[in-house]
C-alpha cells in the first residue's frame, strides 16, 4: 500500500513525488522544512538501511499530529474515529483554535517527543470533516444568529475513515492498522516545529547516512490562500526561501515549489525549472488551472539538471 497522510491538505505534492525523487535520488539526509502532509517523504522509494530524515512545520497542531501518529498511533486512531456530527466538528475546532498559541509551538520545540494524541485525533477529525481549510475563511452560514462553518455532510459525512487511501469505508481496526503503518514509516524521522530557517542550517543539512551520500531539501512554501496557517510569518516567506536558495551550498540537492515564473530568478544561478503539476485531489483549491501553474525549480546538484530538464527525462 502506498502511504499517504490520513487527511486532505492544501497544495500537497503527492502526485508530483515521483518526479521529485527522480531528481533527488537516494540522499543520505533529507529535509522537508514545510512538511504539511509530508506527501513527498511518504512517497519516497523504498530503501534499505538507515537515512536521516527531518520533517518540520510552523503549525503546532500539524506537527503534534505527525508526532502523535509516530509515537501513539492507536491512541490517535481512537480519538479520530467517529461519525460526522456538526456539533462535534464545531466543538473540536473551537477547542483546537483556543489552544493554538505560541505556547503550543514552544512546548513542541522544547521536547522532541512532546505530543497530545487526543488533540491529534481531533485535528484529523476536523481536517477530514470540513469543507476546504477548516482554519481559514468560509464557507459559512448563519445559525441562530451565529456564523458557523459547514462540515462535509455529503455521502453521510466524509470523516477520517473515508479520507484514508485505498481503505474506502474503513472500520476502526483498519484505521488503527493504517496509523500503525504510518508510525512504522516515521519511526526514525525527526519531527520538529518552528521556522523553516532552523532546519536548513548546516547543523541539520549535513546530517546523513547511507544512500548515495548526498543531502537533499524539498521546499514547498505555503500559498497565500492557505488560511491563517502562517499569519504570524512574513507574508513574503516565498521570497525569503528563494533568496536562501540562491546562496545555498552547491552540493545540496534542493527543489523549490512555486507558481508560474515566481522563482525564475534562480535560473541565473544555474537552476532549472520544470512542471510540478500536483494533479486532481492534491488539495483544497477550487481552481482547476492552479495545478498547471505549479513549477519545480531544481538546484544544479539535482540529478539530470545539467544535462536536460526533468520534464524531458520523464517524457523520453
């Protein structure tokens, strides 16, 4: 079974993962500073032996969920399971929002094993039941004078069990089993919470073992349409990431995601660009043209970047 996140996520790169790994090869050290649904890591081709892999994100509840799946998968499944009920959806969303504070990130930063399995299960429930980004704006309706967000009630409710890949109307036992498989994959993955800058420093990127001996970084900065996830971060985070890429060590295999020509300034530094269409079902976007706008910028150390474009390699 191909592993995938048990929740929908805006801008996930699962459908672009094959071309990404063709460019990255089998790095000894791999870092995802904007982990999100961890689609690329979970789609990594099978390997034997040890590798050093690091996931990071600024969203405390998202990081808490990955850590809880890694360390307490059965407990997460127990709290995530349940029918879609609007009152439960709103109550859990409100509970999570109230506790989404800087203290949450500080707690996760201070202890690499810190996690809350109940909160992770409730976060999965909210993500799977809501229409669009539950933590962003709309869609709303007025109920007894109050604005409320609609849960996904079609087909008796979507629910976490319906979001699991290949499981259909999964039972609770199947949900627990799938969480266990994710936990096995994440067993040796370092999962951190904080700014992306922290995990592109040499102290992180130089770590590695096995594989082809290289180091790789996959950068997928958040889109402006992703709600308030990065509201506390400079709105031009994509620009900051691009500036870092322009001066990144040449031996690093780095891939940067974006739209249209926004990172074409990197071409002057020896980078190449190719299509990065994520395909249907990759996220929340209602604009079917967005996938066609996605691009991948490849650093000079990426496989094939100096000979011909990755798109040409794939179509050969």
